[in-house]
C-alpha cells in the first residue's frame, strides 16, 4: 500500500519552496512550478521534451502539446513560461532533449530524483506533512478549487472518475468548504 501525501495548502510555504529551488537549479524550480501549476502526473512531467513546450521557432507555447491533456488543455501561465525558458537556456537544452534531463545522461530524471528534489525543498521550507511527487498534483487541485475552478474541470485535469474522488484526492473531504457558492449571472 502506498503512503498518501498532502497538498501544500499554505502559500508562504509554496513561495519558500520556490525561492529555495530557484537558488539551487533552474531545472528543479521549473519541475516544481510546472507540477503545481498544471496538475500533470509526475511520470508524464519528467518525460516532457523541449518540443512539447516550445515551438520550432523557439517560443514557449501557451498550451502543452499533448493529446493526453487536451480537454481541458494545459495552460502555461507567464511564470511557468518564464521558468521553462530559463530552464531550456541555462541547461543548454536542444529541441529533442527531455525538459528535465538528468545531469549525467540524456535520459530524464527519475521519479526517485524528482521525489528527492521535492522532499528536500519541503524540508527546507518547514513543511512537516507527508510530501511526495503526487503533492504537486494535489497542490494544483487544491489551489485551483480555492480560486473557484469548478471541481468538474479539476477532476478532468487530474483524470479522475468522480468529483468525490477529486475532493478526497485534493484534501477537501474533511474541510468545511470555505468558498461561498454564488451563482450570479449578472445579466
């Protein structure tokens, strides 16, 4: 049985992790940002190639080029696009390279390496909950919900079967829903 991990719900802890990772490695910072801003599974995240995120004329795409994440599509916000650009330039990556290439080989980093990156940054940031690579997806889902994104869209992005599964997954099952639901079309 796998241990369950938590979403990072505290924004100051997220910011502390971002600061820590940015000083350590543009690749690791980019991995974290992409994970918490897109909800992509870690195995798919580490296997992204530069060509999935950048056009032939070297412009970072606004949306991920992926059939698996087409509905809804994965949007790269400005901060994510900048992190991708910095990662590609600082790591000297080519169009066919893995975005999260190992420092030692041409292969992508492993799930274990991704786990080490995330858990080390979490420890540094004083996060005591259960942290793992799935924390990135859970953090994305939790904060998307807190910003008013419909649970049905989050469910689709996280590729889960039911809204109740998604609510459980992102750690809302035992929380009082703090967002009032206002159905105002303001015609």
